[in-house]
């Protein structure tokens, strides 16, 4: 385990200077392991979505924690507005939920499959049942209310 962590740390340091290299590494990494204690949103491509969220043929959530999936674009104003909120929530709820991000410009097949027409579109996915889908920006307090009631069943 320690050797694996040292290898991962070395790989991260190597790619830190090259943003596209780091992005590719994140998409190709074994995201499933990261979902155990991820303190930041995790960027997914189609393969990562299938591995960590659900098969595209039939909805069956496969992650070990409730999740938020953020369909966003780098040019989208409301997406930019909620990005730091999602970063904070990923750190605050790292042991309880996982936050995934999907860039609609890079992942057109996923975007089309789910009929995403407005961004940000957010899937709030409890461990069991169907995802709750909301569109548009919201405050951190609103996110926390949804996380606590829908994902963590605290209310």
C-alpha cells in the first residue's frame, strides 16, 4: 500500500507541470479507489462514468458513496460560479459523498445520452433509487440541504 502511494505521488509530481498530462492521468486513473476519500471533485470521461457511476444501458449505481455529478462547461458562467462551491463541498463531505464532474464539450456522448440541454445540470445520486436532477446554479446552503436530505438522509 505504501509503495503504491509513493508511486502515485511520484506520478502526480511528474505530471503537475503539464496540465493536459494531469488531466489525462486523472481520467485514466483507477477512480474507483479515489472515491473512498476524495477531497476534490473527480473529472470523468465516458469510461470513468461507466466504471464509477452507472452503465449507460441500464441505470444501476455502482459507487460506494452517494454522489453529485456535475455536467458543466469551462465557458459557462453559472458553472464557474458553482465550481468553488463543489470544491469546498468535496472537502467537507469527503468521507460521506463523492463529487464527479463531466465536461460536456469533451464528453458529447454522455451529454447526449442524458439529454443535457442546460448547464450546469446536477445529478444528486443516493446509494439506492434514481438520481434527482437539478439545473442551474445554487448556493452552498442549498447544496448542503440537498446533500443532507437526498444523499445522506439526515432529515
